C-alpha cells in the first residue's frame, strides 16, 4: 500500500499542527509522500501566509520595500521551527528568501515561498528528504500543466525514495521561472504526485471530515457523503461545493486512484472517498449524492418560430457571446426556444444590453427577454439514472414549498438535474431538496 498525503493550510498553521501531522504520518507507514500547503490561519482574525506573501509582493512593487510585512512571515516560520527544535537553519533560509523575492520581483515566486518554507521545515521535522516541486511540476508555453512531462519527472525523481516532503502549489514554467497554480492549488500537486508514484490512495487532509450532502449553513444537520464518484464531485464542485480544488481530480482520475478527504483534527473519521464509477459497487442506496448551487445568474431567453429548421441559428447566437468573451453555463433549448445562462458578474457595465442587441441583429428573434437574479442548483447523483420518479420527487418537493422553477436542465448522463430559481428562493430550495431525499 502506498499513500500520498496532502496537508492543507490549517493542518500546518503552527507547531502543534506540525506535531499532529507527524503523528498521522507515523501511524501508517504507507503514508510515504507528503505534500504541504503554506501555513493557514491559526484563528479567525489571523492571516494566511500566502495572502501575506501576495501583500509583500504588492508592497515591493509599490514602495520598493516589503520588509515590514515580511517580518510577519519570518516570525511565523521562526516560531514553528524553534518550537519543533529542528536543526535546520531557518534564519539563513528566510534571509535568502527575502533576498530572492527582492531580486526576482515576481508575484508567483513570492507566493510560492509559503509552501517552500513549510516543506523545508516539515522535511526536517519528519526526517524525510525535501524534494522541490520545481524539479517535477512543469507548465507549458500556454501556462497549463504539462501533465505527461510532469508525470515522467515525478516518476524518475521519486523512484527509489522511501519518503519525501514536497511543497504544493507551484512548479516551473516554460522559461524556467516559478509558476503557481490558482489558489488552493496544492490539492493539484498532491494529485500529480499520487499519479506519478501510482499511489493506492491520495489522502487529502483538511479541517473537515469530508463533504456534506449540502451546505451546513443552509441545513445544519446535513449528512456527510461517504462515497462520491469523480464525476459527481466535478459537478458539485463546479457548482460551488468547496473543500477540494476543482482541477485536483484530473491527474488521479486517469489512474483510477481514489481520493480520501480526511480531517487532521479527527483522524479517526472515515471522511469522504472519491472513487471511479466502477468502484462504486452501490456502496449505499442514496439516489442523490449531493446538492450544491450558486447565486446570481442571468438568463437570456430567445424565442423564434421554426428555430430548429434554421441552419446555424445556435452558432450565430453563441458567436455573439464568444465575441464578448463571455462564458455560458447552460444552453437549455426547446423546439422554438433557446436560453443562455450566464454568470451575472460578467455582464456589468452595459455588456448585457449590447449582447441582447447584437443577438437581435444576428438572428432576428420573435421575442427576446432577460431574466435576472437567478440561482442555479444542482442535484447530483449517479443513482438517479437507475431510478424512476426522482425528478417527480424533486419537483414535487419544490411545488409543495411554492417555489417557482424558472429553468430546468438535465444532461443525458442523468447525473445531474440543474434548476434555476429566483435568488430569494435559493436557500429554501436547497432545504426542500435535501428534505425530499434525506429526511427520515
Ligand atoms: N497556499 C496556497 C493558497 O492559499 C495554495 C494552497 O493552499 O493550496 O491558495
């Protein structure tokens, strides 16, 4: 058994957290490759190291100096190193880091130092070798991960090592400079390493015991999800369920490596297992795995008789949104109708009316209408495909609550039913769906 473990910011926040992590690793010899985030908040009013590093960069560019802010970084790492009584000369490393940040004047390099410093300390504390992510993680000339090249590098670099600590969040770009993933990207690093060493499990250690069926702010007693497939997770995290970076599934998906979301503060909890479809084996009978959603969408509703027989109609509509560089979330359609669902944030500053006018000019619809303040809610579960009556149960529950559904979209995979409701019905809608499928 071989496990890759990634520990998030709250799991690395102070010396006590480092000790907790060491215990978790020592309790299972298969936990061999460790990926770390930068220290996160120790309490609600604290600052994440990564946020402070971005501020250091801004200070440096604006005023030419960032030493005042760097003092906070220095203090946090020195304190951790001192309390752990490690032999590493952290002051010397911090001095060098401060010099390098000054010389390079690069946002990604600056931000990456949180993970770098954290991994150096963790490696020393565990007595494992430190292997820098720049030796393995490569981005291509478009700034995207060069997955196959990276995979080879990971394989070769870690081959023959029993253990290693690797900093998350960054790698090297085409020109040899440090480049970071988007925020929360250490999850991706963990997945890349798991793929490269062909791990049996990728353990992602955080501060919650896995995913809940829905947001506990809406349903405080929401049940936790024991098993979820990669595809279900994709749908849910795209719709706003956080915990894991949305892109972290891809590297492990290729090798069918399960991801286990675990809680550093309650290691005895099973957490959530994210698994490939074929491993699901009907672990439980739940029809709906999770419910997630997002507020603030705009729907552009277009009606034209005989739309379906007009060749190129949809393309001409979509060419307008493409021209404005807008992302379209959904395109539900009927015989003579087509709707575009877009995030409202992109349509500010008169863009919405420009888009509507241009669609009017391009396709001469009989009727075009804008519906604003829409929330999208995804009810996800691959169990839905096997069962009849799921939609009836869902829509019946909403009707009972007097919720007006403004849009419905179900892909033919039957994995996900997406509905659009008014923003003010968002919470009520999630609660009604939860109750319909989970209330005993
Ligand atoms: N430290 C980085 C961030 O705060 C990356 C990570 O934690 O995964 O986004």
